[in-house]
């Protein structure tokens, strides 16, 4: 009774933050204890980076500006692709919670509704941060060199953080809507795969046909990749910076309330 009264006396915003912190700890522990997920965090980005650089480097480097190696061009695209696919872990985690009945237990507690979703999203930020660091270290070992300053790297980190939050909340919607983990996997594949591969992540858009080029140059992944790539290569960021931020903020404005509403609706059934 005393504990319950203490919880009731706390202001709602503070209680919501405490609930979210507990769920962040829970989700992060699941990542650390899941060996398969940890192996994927380390080895998947390495595999993509090395294979793409080895397979496509010779052919695509001819289409790049003089003095730009394909590995340096590729790094931004691989980072953004890894973050995009990595963010779908939120969808799987949310779907698992709903399917396994743990949400029913949480409903019996004096707990903020958004805490579960926030926990999965923030823990995904940590996991994607690890993947990005692993990729950068691997890139340095195989020849990646950046012209970015410390300020540029801070801006890159900010863009990637905003992008991870946006895509993780988008993935949370998929996790609520999907009826199974298999459903999450095909749903995320249908959405993320075209956005990452029909973009400037791996090849310049100039050589694409007119229809594909129009799509590639006006979708969020390309704006984010080009912003990060410009900073990595030490080039002017141009309009890509504010366009990348605008896309991410726009996704967040739509995805956060929609995911929260769908989650409350689904968990109250």
C-alpha cells in the first residue's frame, strides 16, 4: 500500500519517464542475453560492407567522381541500410510482447502506456549504435578514410539518431499490426528493402532509368544517405541536411501517435 501511494504522488511525466527507463533496461537485457541477436549486430554489418565493397567496387568506382573510392562512397549507404533493417527489431519485439501475453501482465500495473514501445525503441538506438561503430572500425581496417571533422561526425551522429528513432517508431506500427513474427518479417522487407536498394545507398542515381531515378531522389533514405555521405567525404551538405531532418521529423510526427494509439487499442482487447 505504501509503495502504491508513493507511485501515486509522483507527477505523471516523471512516472512515465521512470516506467520507460525500466522498459529500456528490460529490452536492453533481452538484446544482451540473445546470442543470435548479438552475433547479427556484429557480423551482419561486416558481411554487407566487405561483400558490397568487393563485389561492386570495381564496376561502380568508374561512375564515381575522380578521387572518390567506392568504399568511401559506400560507407554512408551501408550505415543507413544497417540502421533501417536494424530498426525492424522493434517490430519483432513489440509483436512478441503482444503475442506472448506479457502486455496483459503490464496492464495490471500502474504503468504508462507508452513505456513498452519507448523501451524497445531506445534499446534499438543502443543496438544500432553498436552496429555503426563496428562497421566504421571494419571500414578503417579495409581502407575507409574520412575527411569529416569532429563537428561533422557529431552532425552525422545526430542524423543517424534521428533516423533510428523515426524508423524504430515506424517499425513499432508494423509490430502492432502484424499477427506473427513471420508477418513482421515480410512486412518490414516489403517496406525497407525497396527504400534502401532503390536509393543512392549503393550506386549513384544518375545511371538509373527516369522513373526509378525520380523515386530514388525523392524518398527519405536517399536524403539521409546523401547528407551522411557529404559529411563523410568532406563535401558541402547542401539541402540534404534539412531534407533528411524534415523526413525524420515528419515520420516521427505521424508514427509516434499512430503507434501509441494502435498499441493501446490492441493491448486493451
